[in-house]
């Protein structure tokens, strides 16, 4: 692992989708505490289904794992 992994563009190519998935996951979890368990995506309300949070959490973990792999193996 290099000391300048934070400035590596390849890391950010993997980390930005992971960051977006993390934000989406946080919005989904917080919407569970609202009255109708819906969140807005691009201005439209989306009703939560039972599979949405586990699928997003899995995708988020895979994307962060990929970003960590790029940071560790690059160099």
C-alpha cells in the first residue's frame, strides 16, 4: 500500500460509487422511521420493499471492499 493512495484516481473511481451507495443506504434506513416508509429518489417517492435494504447493504459492502482492494493492492 502506497502512502499516496488517497490521491490515486483509480481509488476514487471505486470509492465514489461506494460513497453514493452508502448515502442511499442511510436514506433507506432513516425512511423506516417515517410514517409511510418511503424515500425520495430524484424527486419521486419510492416505497421500500423487503429486499431493498439488504440488497443495497450488500452492494455497498462489495463496492467498499473493491475500493479497499484497490487501495491495498495498488503500488
